C-alpha cells in the first residue's frame, strides 16, 4: 500500500484494485468475528477477490460508493453506499457492509464512517437511507444510536456460522 494516512477515503476503482488484499483481510476478519455480512467462515480467498472486484465494477459504473478508514497504512474499516438507480428511487440508497477490523473496534471508527457516508449521501441527493442487520447485533445498537428507525423484522432471514437462521431488522433514516 502506498502511504495512506489516518483518514476516510472514497475509493476509486483503481484504489480498490491496489487495496484488494487489505480489503480481503478486513472481510475475512469481519466474517471470522461472526459478522452477518453475506459470507460464512471460512471465506474462500477467490470468493473475496471476486466480491471486491464486483464492488470495483459497481463503483466504476457509479452505482456504489466505497469508503475506507485507513490508519497508518492499515485498512481499519469500510462501508458502502448502494445507490438505487430506478427513476422513482433516486433519493434513496442502501448502506451496506459496514465493517471494522477487530483491532480497531470501539474507537468510533464505524461512527466516523457512518457520518461520512451520510455526508456523501446528502451531497448526492440521497435523503433516505435504508439498511438491514442481524437482530440484536452490536451494529443494531450502533445504528439506533445514530438515529436509524426500525421499519420491521423478518424472521429466519439469514444463516449464521453455527447453522441457525436469525432474524433481520430493517432500519431507515431520513437525512
Ligand atoms: C458493528 C461494528 C461495525 C462497530 O464498529 P466500531 O468501530 O467498533 O463502532 P463504534 O466504536 O463507532 O461504536 C459506536 C457505538 O456502537 C455501539 N457498539 C459498537 N460496538 C458495540 C459492542 N461490541 N457492544 C455494544 N455496543 C456496541 C456502542 O453504542 C458504541 O458507542 P460507545 O463505544 O460509545 O458505547 C463492528 O463491531 C463490526 O465491524 N462488526 C462486524 C461487522 C458487522 O456486524 N457489521 C454490520 C453489518 S450490518
């Protein structure tokens, strides 16, 4: 990685290519920690490379924003904003895959990423943010603290690493 200081970067497709290894390490760490972010442990390295490549393409196409918190050249956390592209939905976006490396948690990194993603959303005219998360996770506490409101819950929505199906809560925030 070339000299990234402590700050939040909006990654370009080129930066995503350059940073694919640290991004993959972050994803593995989050999944290993039990996070419900679409993958089950152990994540196949090829699967994670393919995943970050799909994010790179979405960023290139303009339908996704990827923010990364990088400190002392370490990839500490990321969050994504998926921009709804339908004509009737241009005011809306989905916050996805917020993750902070276990070494960097409880220092306000996720809060900083969420504040920045909201700023970017506002700048892009996206005034309604939606997201979902596993019921009862630390992330649910974080989102509620940041003012996200519950739209509802879907029982048995996603599988956890131990094989059980867990409920997902849908949250939203009007900016
Ligand atoms: C959820 C996650 C992103 C939080 O990141 P973080 O940088 O540690 O969060 P912050 O330091 O900004 O925490 C902000 C607030 O969220 C809540 N919170 C965060 N982690 C918590 C925990 N482990 N237990 C209880 N509350 C927690 C607290 O209210 C905290 O404020 P406080 O530290 O002043 O008490 C991180 O734990 C993570 O990456 N988890 C795995 C991935 C995941 O589940 N992502 C969500 C996908 S929807």
